[in-house]
């Protein structure tokens, strides 16, 4: 007997499926991607506005005296991207070319600019474009993947050459916390005697001994604790490089003796 599903229940199930699919990346990564996608849409509005659909036409502009030209208000673009249905076309996908993406990547930091961007920033921008396609149920053409892979290999080599010539700093990212500074911070937290500082000391010692991110330490619960001989073991549900939790759940992440 053919069963007809209630349309209301069907929509609810689809909403739940979309919510689960959205879990493929973290909230932090999603915010970073949307920010870069908004930058890409601004670029397209300036150079190929006909590639964008009508959903963007009435968005507020940064220049309040302009309603049809100029860069968009970023938060309004992000709000639209968050609310538009997944199957709603926001761009003329067939007219979008890989050279549009390469031009945008170069535009992020022009050669005549004193500002420099790290390799990680460019890689994040590439991931943002991939996420844009994924958001709207599209698949990047294979030719795009090949062209962008070649572009990024060249970009990384160019950055390395610039570093060797002293045109950009060799070191990227933050400095590591030295052991001496770690000990001094722990000592001052203990001597403070304030409840919040005692908690911060415990939090810091756990993070240091587990060699993990602060966000991972924040997920530790009582039922994650165990013992192996004379060692305290802590089991993580997932790690940044193991989001599904397959490897993390197989064995304790670290031990404290």
C-alpha cells in the first residue's frame, strides 16, 4: 500500500537533514568561509554583476547614497547566504569561470600592496569557494579543481621566493608559549587564590599536558576520565583533525601522571 507522507512532516525531515549536513564544518569555519564568500560576491558585483541573481539587487550598499552599485554591506550578504534556500540560485553558475576566482584571489592582496597574506589565508579562501558550491548543491567542475591546484602551487612557490628575498616575514602564525612563561603564569594563578584563577590554573595545566587546543579542553566531562595504571586518561570525542571522532574515540588522547 502506497503511503503518502504528510507535507508538514516531510518539510520537517528535510530541515533536519539540512541541519545535519551543515555539521560537516564547525561554526567557526562557517563564519570564516561566509566572510570570504561575501568578499567574493563583492568582487563579482564590481566586475561581473550580471553573474549575480536578483537576490542581491536590493541589498544595502556601504555607500548609503547608492542603491545599485558599489560594495555591499558584508553582514547583509552573510545574512542572505544564511537564509536563502539551498536550491535557490544566487549566481549564474554556468557563466562563472575559474579565472573569476583566480582574479579574486589576486585581488585579496595585490602585488603593489604593502599588506601580505599567509599561505593559510589563501587556502582558506579556496575552501570558502568550495563551500559556496556545496551550500547550493553544486559541484565544482574538474577543470576548476585542476586550474586552482596549479594556481596554488605557484602561489606557494611565489610566497616562498618572497620570503627568501626578505619581502615578507618567514614566520607565519603565533609564537609558541615557552615552558618558562607557562610556569610563571601557573605560579601567579595559584598565588592569586581567587576561585576563577584556580580554575584557570587547572584549565591551563590540562591543556598543556594534553597538548590540545583550549576548545578541546572545554569539552572534557567526568565520564571522559579514566585510569590506566597510575595514569589519568582523558578520552576526547573528536579532535580538530578528526571531527567524526573515529580515531579520537579509539584510544585516550593523552595521560597525566
